[in-house]
C-alpha cells in the first residue's frame, strides 16, 4: 500500500540514490566494454560489475525488472518501487549521455540488429534470461555479500550469453532505455534486440 510517510525517511532517499548510482555504474561499465572489439567483452563486464555492486552496495536491484518482481511479491512498497525504477532509468540515461559525450564517434557503440530468429523468439529468450536472473537474485538475497555477488554476477553473464544471439541479452529495461533516449533509436526496443556482432545500424548499448 501507499505510505506517504516513507517520503520523510532518509533511508528512502538513500535507497533511491543507491539505485541511481548503481545503475549508472553498471550501464556505464557495459557501454564502455561495448567499444571493445571482443564480442564477449560486454557480457564479461556486465557479470563482473553486477557481482561487484552486489558485494559493495548490498541489496540494490539496478534493474526495473527485478524491482517489479519485488513489487509483485510484496517485498517492496509501491513508493519505494516507483522511486527505484525512476532512479534506475535516470542513472542509465546519465551513463548513456556521458558515454556518448566521451566518444564523439558513435561507430564503436552501434551495431546491427541480430538476424538470428524472430522477434518472438528474441522475446522468449529475453524472458527466460530475465527469469533466471530474478531467481538467482531472490535466492541470494539472504546470503553473505560475497556468495550473493558471485551468484548475481554469474546469472547476468549466463543470461547475456544465452539470450545474446537472439535479443542481445539485456535483461534490464533501464540498460536499454537509457541509450534509446540518448540516441533516439528505438528499433525493436520492446525486446531490447541489440547484439554486438556486426556493422553499423542500431545501438549495441543494451547488451551486457
């Protein structure tokens, strides 16, 4: 239920700030790795930074899909969930804007949409990858920081590897939304269908 009193709690705003900062770091790391010629660089970077954030910042989601899962299971209040999602999208957008400013030539950040399978298949793989990430996150929630970081980081990397050839393996709406806002490219955005495997066409910034 809505509880306006939460807005007067310092922990509420600290939590939103952590979500914004965590998402900014996560998306910024993946975008930087997307410039590398090695196709597995964004996947490895995404898994490593997700694990590091879980160990250092604790119980953050940095992912609207995970925040929605917590809302649906009543582990998060509506206000905290809404603030978290807004903070995550803001962090992702700031990271995307900074990456674009730092790289005047977008050539290193764009690639063609994958041609493996159909949009429906891409959506199915994206759902599967996000589900296994959410499952790992829920299972690791009550564990010590280091095992939790290893579990979450491994799930991010595994999901990106499994869904990457079909959907880009984003598993994170904020990670795909930020670059889309900055570049204005929304091709197949609903399935985050970007994959770093070919010549210029659409942003590969959703890949992790």
